């Protein structure tokens, strides 16, 4: 049995009355559009945050590289400064050694008065050591002043034990430069080095004197006295010879006038 037209109209009316209205559909569309825009905004914010994070990571890596370079430069500069400190320490140690040596063997700056000698070496008829070919050579260094080297040949004539137990050859030099007289005393050889020569043997000997003396030119003359004495008693030994050096480089077997 087919439904009648009035029944179909009733069913259609009921169907229309039960579905969403136009306003409800529009509201749902608006809500969906709002959600889409929120999602796009969130996606954009996520991309912006990721770009910012990537930038911060790159900056961190750059700063780490810069820090590594600075650390390498710091290590290099520290090593260079340490080398400078070590070099300066060497200079300081050398200066201290020179001061100690100068204190042990002082160079006196005196006037033109005679050199003070409380006890002079005694003269003997036949000295146990013969001194010959005495030389005096001057050296000048701008940083430390003057320095001289006394050199000579020596031969043993007799047993040294008659004169001293621990024999040492001493060289005393008094040099005149202008109105200033400088004097210095140095030990030049110890007894075992001399005793081993044996009678009649000769040996070349030398000693640096006037170390760091304030000179920039040769003095006019130098009186050189060579003596033999105990290691601790330079003044009371045996006279081996007196020599005169002049600024022409000559050495004579006598004291200067």
C-alpha cells in the first residue's frame, strides 16, 4: 500500500525539523575555520621556535670555537711568557753569581796612593817556580766594562813542599787609568796542578783579572806581582816575580816606575 501525499509531506516536515539549522551549520563552519587558523598559528610558532633554537645552537658552536682559539692563544702566550721569565731568571742568577764572585774577589777603586799590602811576599834567592813570557791582554764589553787576562809560562825548579803545603799561585795587578788606580788579586793555579809538572817541566797558565772593571780603554800601565803561597794566605807567600805592563802591550821583568 503506497503512502498518500499528505503522509509524505508529514515525513518531510519531520525530517526538516529534526536536522541542524543554517545557523548551526554556520557556527560549526566558523569553529572549524577558527581551529584551522589556531593550528596554522601553532605550526608557524613551532617553526619560528625551531629556527631560533637552530640559531642559538649555531651561536653556541661559534662561541665554543672562539673559546678554543682563545685557549690556544692563551696557552701559547703563557708558554712565551714562561720562556721570558726563565730567561730573566737565568740573567738574575748570573748577576747573583757575578756579585758573589765580585764579593769574593773584590776589585778596589783607589786613588794614586800605594796599594795597601799588610804583608808582602818574601824574596828568595832561587824561587821554586820560574815565571817567563808574561802577557796581559785586555778585553772590553759594553755591558760589563773591562776585563784582562794574565798569562805566562812556568817551570818548577825545586820541591814546593819546602814553601807551602797547599800551594797556590797568586797574581796581583795594579793598573793606572788616568788618576784612578785599580787593583785585583786572583788565584791562578792550585798545588796539585803545579806539583804534577815535576822539576824542569813547564806549563802555560792564565787567569782573568779585573772582571767587570769600569774601564772602556787600556790603562796606561800595570804592575803585576806573581807569588806562591798557601791557598788561604796570598800575602805571605814567596815572590816569583814583578812585571811592568805598558799600554803599548809590552811586559818587562820589573816593576813599573
